[in-house]
């Protein structure tokens, strides 16, 4: 579904602000959400976030997803991030575009980092804070989810048909939702440690569904079948910013969703 890949080479924007007290918390395997950056309104939705793990960094700027390598020097605060590869979706507003550019520039210009009681700070060569992040606890049950796209069965992701709505939400052990025509419910099981690169394993049980026939829109019943198949194929979930991704055992994206507002 996503487009070409590009390398960012952006100018540097900085913010001179204080931070919290340093603490002993791992940089890796924490999902970090952008909190502050120079003169950029970071309160706009959707959220921007990053995660570090297994020598890889990835996340979302709110417009595009990105990824690349990072390196830290053992027993020091030195860090090197990038170069970063990104998708090329157009941001829906100038504010989001500006935030994206500043975020990418700040990540790749960082030379030291500090994990504090308030989050993560990245510093430039002059010791000025480039950007700050706060930790985000990944939680399937934190929201109801609205589906953006589903796997059609041929390894391609298709956006949801216009005029249809696919949703799901989780509680401790069950999932329920709307598959465009019928409602469904069933069980799921998630296990193992959540990892920012690999996500967390998840398996859906047999899903029961109402049996209404919806013929007012071409393709709606086929889409419903593909949605249920995508859930059945899912073996892991992860958050990329505010986006929820469900992937199969080979890592192919099965369902992409956003928090339902």
C-alpha cells in the first residue's frame, strides 16, 4: 500500500529546553511519542512516535512511516541514527509537514541521548536538546479501532470500500466488531513480551458472526470475507504511532487500523 522509499537529508531545527532527572531505563524496547521540538505544534493528530530495537529504529511522523539503523556506544550516551528511509505520502496539512521535517532532522542530527524520569531527550553536537519524547505503553484495549485497509489474500493491502465501516475492539480475552455488513465476536490470545520491532504474538480464535446479506454495495460481502481471513492469518500486532498493524507469520500486513474517534 505504501509507496517508494526515500532518504531524508534535512536541515537542523533545535529546541532549548530543560529535561528531567536521568534514570536507569532502557532506550530499546520502549515506544516513544514525540513531546516537544523547536517551534512545532506537536499537539496535532495523529501522534508521531519512534521505537528502538535490535539495531533498528522505526516509527511514524504522523504522515509517513520510516525506518533505518541506529547505533549506541556501550557505556556511553553516544547515539547515531540513520540514514532514515520513509514512505512518501503527502501530509494533509502544512503543520504536519513541518513537524515531520523537524522530527526527521532532529533524529538524524542527534549525537547523544538521555533517558530521564520524564522521557527521552536527544541532543545535538552543541549539547542542545533537539527533541524530547515520552514513553507510550502499547495496549490493544486502549481504543476501539477503525480499519483503514485489509489484505486481499494476494499480499496486497486494499483500502476499505467507500461507504463501509470495519471496526473491532478488545477487552481482556475477547474481540468484537463490525465487518462492514455483519457484527462478529470471538476470542483472542496475546502472549510474550511486546517488542517495538517484532510486536507481540496474537492469535484469534473462531469468530462468530451474524448472517445478514448486504447486497446494496458491490464487493461488500467479499470484503467481509477478506477481513475475517486477514484476522485468521494474523500472528502478531504492533503499534506504529497511533496505527495498529496486524501481521501474519511472515510479517505481511493483514490489517491496518487507527483509533476510532
